C-alpha cells in the first residue's frame, strides 16, 4: 500500500520537476529571444543615428557666391561703406558650422538689403578657439584681407568647410580657396605668418573677451564709431537681424 | 490598497534616469539659450560648437533628453516587454554614447564633462537594465512588475 503511494508520489514529483525544468528552459529561451531582439533594434537605432550624424558633418564642396561682394567697398576686416550709419560686428571661427550656416543663409540677404545700400558696414573678427585648423584658416583669411578679399576668402572657406580638426586646412586647401577668391596665392601664404596677422588674431581675441563672447557666431551692433551692444539671435534667420538693424537705422536718422 | 514595490535594480535605474534627464535638460537649455555650459574641462564650448552637436535640426542634447525620458517611462511598463524595452533603449544610448565619446577624443579633440557624466549614467543604466532583463531567466523568478 505504502509502496504504491510512494511510487505515485515519486512519479508526481518527477513530473513536476520535469515541468519546472521545461518552464525554466522556455523562460530562458524567451529571455534570450528578448535580448537578441533588443540588441538588433538598438543596433538599428544607433546605426541610423551615426549615419545621419556623419552625413551632417560632411563637407560641402565648390565655393561661395563671391559675386555677392562685387562692387562693395572692402578694407581688411571691413565690408561696406565706411560712412554707413550702422555697424554690424561678427565674431566667428572658420571651422564653426553655425558660422557657415550664417554665411550661407543670412549674410547674402543682409549684404543685399543693408550693405549694398550703404546703410550698414560689417566687421568680421575671426577667432581660433576650435583648433589648429581654425588658426591656419583665420591667418589666411586675414592675409587675404590685406588684398581686401577677406570676405570672399572666408565665404569660400565656409562653403568648403570640412569636419573640424580633421586637418583639412592643408596648404593645398588654403591655396585653392585663395585662388577661388581671386587673391594672390603667394602673397596670402607669405602674409599669413606675418606679425600683422598675428596681431589681428590677438586683437580679435581681445575684442571678443571684452564683448564677453562665449560662442560663435556672435554679433554686436551699434552706430558706426559709437558704442556696440550685443545682438542676440535665437535662430540664424534674416528676420532675426532685420529688426535690430532697422531700429539702429531709425535711431541714426533721429 | 495595492502597493507597487519596485525591485532594487528598478529603483536604481529610476534614480539614474532622473539624473540623466537633469543632465540632458541642462544641456538642451544651454543649447537653445546659446550660452556656454558650466565647464571645468575647458572643452564644453568646443564640443557645443561642433558639427556633431546636432543631428539634422535636432540638438544631440535634446535627443539625449528624449532618450532618458523614454528610458524613465519604460521602467513603469510592466512585464518582460517593459524590461526588454528598457534594455533596448539603454543599449542604444550606451552605444551612441560610445560613439560620441570617440568623437570627443579623436575628432573634436575636446572633452565635455557633462557628456562624460551622461555617458557614465548611461553605462550604469545599461548594467541595471541588463540585470533586470536577465533576472527573467533565473529559476523561480516572480512575475516582473
């Protein structure tokens, strides 16, 4: 009697143990399936993000629209009529992607609307905080300024901007930008290491420090020869600049 | 009255997700305000001005904020799907943090302390999410909540 009950009990325990083992096995399989699916989904998300991110940082090629500056007075870092009532100052780094965006999307509108008409003169202070390529590019741009071609030079350099600190500012790159800007290539190269250019870079840094500039592009606006005030923009869109410029022009006419 | 009791890895993950949200929210605010983040490493400004600070029109900081919020929300999704979702999100976040750290070290050549902090938080989140998920396979594991 008892042996029959024992064997029934043993059989039930064996069945339960087998069921437990099967359940554990199925749970493990399900968990690893979830792990595998999650890894696959995560990989897809990351690959998409990296591909989009890399695509964004790819450089453009070709050149800027230098015809924009044709017929506009230019001297060193200045663009426009020296007697224009309002001055717009830009602080930029040659490797800064937002400066490239401003130069491509906003600057042409402002030049056509305000600089060509003699209402605004612009100054460009190039900073070199992003890295060694910034220094090489800024030096060459200032050197082109010696030939009154700084604005063309930097416009083309922005249009051809590559991944920052990738070492893209080679002598070939700089020569090709100088050539496209219509500058004397040898003169740009010889002048870019000069004390005068070093002084200009130093002056730009000093001006940026005293204006409390901590990002690029940053802007100041004011009456020509008068006190400059910060022009803060939320978006790099022409409309963000038009209001403050129109206000300054209205003040100048009073 | 039913009290929901979270296990320890879930509580740790919740705290970490909140820290991640705080870091990413600060960096997103700094991005849209156009100001420099508080920085002791000296490289934050350079990283912020980098081409890689945005993916299309979306700042990476905002993307991080969205990611942390999703991770936080996934911790309240019950069952194995919830745990798998947290694991998937933290794994993606961890892998993308690795990529961003590589960019900082070898491309941008600058280190941003906030990005490092976020990468550490994401790594710890991945560890806790992995523990939560693998516990499902352990014998006699009660149903996950």
